[in-house]
C-alpha cells in the first residue's frame, strides 16, 4: 500500500468523494476486509457494500488483497491502494488554477494556485515514473519559524528571496545539453493551530497580505 497517491481521473474523484465510499476507503486503509466484514461497520447490507467496493476497484482505489473460505462462500478481501489520497486539479481540468494568469507574491490565492499546480505536476510525475518503473528525484523542505514582528517577517522574506535568487543564478544552465528543468516553489504562510474541538483558528491578517 502506498502512503499517498493522486487521483487524476474525474470519475475516480467523484467516486472517492461519496461519503459511503470514503468511509469504506478509510476502513480498508486500516487493513484488508471483506464486504461482509465491512457491512456491520458501516451499517449497510453486504450486497450494497459489495457494489461500492466493485465501483472503487474499477477506479483503482481498492484492490484484491486475498481470498478466504467462509463456509461454502469464498470471500474477497479488499484493501485500499493507498493510506491517503490527493485529488489532482486535473480532475477539474477546465477550471484548474493557473498561477501564470497573475503573479503576486503577497497573494494567498496565488500561493493556493501554486500549491494546486504542485499537486498536479508532482502527481503526474509520480504516475509517469510508476508506469516507467523509474525513481523520481524530488526534494522538499518543511519547517516552522516564529517571527517577533511583521518587520522581521518582511526582512526574512527579503533575505530568502535574495538567497534563492542567487542560488538559481549560480546553478542555472539553460544551454546545458542533457540538462533537465526543475521547478522551485518556496512558500511562507501562518501556521494553522488545531483546537481541541477540531476548530481551526483563523490567523490574523498582516498589513500587505492578500
């Protein structure tokens, strides 16, 4: 089972968003189970659960993990193909975000468009690499920083921009034969704090942010 996989097909996305099927996916991510085993958990007849499982299987969201005999019946044990799923913007191709429409480094919506493109591109790369049975070279950096003031945050952004720009200029080789283009995305946003009630605190908006 994969830790996370991307859903690019619109029909598969619609199937995964159905509340009952999403519940079945969550149950099968915890371990293999048959329609009969799941029926009691989700409170549906076995035949109905089996119908949902076949739909999920048809779209590659669950797969056969094995079979077992129970009396005169052979039960199919199904499992989720991943522990979690991300729906790619390709599932809504005609209205997917396009960060090239405008560029505003202080816009939260532009950051969202960049994030959507990242999901789309990396998802497609993962799919292509899996089909070609090749490894995909990627890198990610994730961390948190607490700024004492908005002025410190602005200074950090200025230094970060200068540093990344210098690195790009140092290593960029547009005329190198056999070279491969890579995209760089650097993001900075307030950290969301989940409350005990599962409510999410809305961060204060600083001057200049959009």
